[in-house]
């Protein structure tokens, strides 16, 4: 799973987290563009899930398949849940939720690549 896709997702996670943190520091309420960027993370993780599941099924290496598949399938739900929360809470705390979600997605990406045998 070491590909330009994982690099793109890592950069996107950091960019969205930086954007959300700038809103948090400035005290600005989150807006549709920032929430859309978080949904973009969900879309990128959906693509990663499809590619990753194909790779896991086709691999003959010993992998923790069930755990890796669970991470891949459930990972797009985190940014969607953050979007849902921030949509209802447009205050500063909504920006904090989006910041935490974007940072958590970066950590989750690192965990997925480690489970796939790339970080070992």
C-alpha cells in the first residue's frame, strides 16, 4: 500500500488539519469549504479502502487481514462523523472537531500502512 495515494492522503490530512487549526486559532466558525475538505478526506480514504482491500485479498503475505480490512472499511466514517458534528456546531468547537479528525486520520493512515507491512 505504499503508493502515491498514501502520500497524497498524508499531505491532505496535514493540510486539512492546518486549515482547521487556523480557523480554531482565529476563532472563526467552520464553513462549508472546510467541512467539504473533511469530506474530501473521507473520499480519499474510501479510495484507499477499495485499493487496500484488493491488495489484501490478492496478497499471499501473512497479514492481519481482518484487522486491516476493518481499518480500511471503517476509516471513511471518521471524517463523515466529524463533518456531521461540525455541521451542527459551527462555533469554534466545530473547528476543533475537524482539526482532531484530520489529525486522527493521519495517525490512522500510519497504522494502516504499518499493518500492511510497510512501516516494519
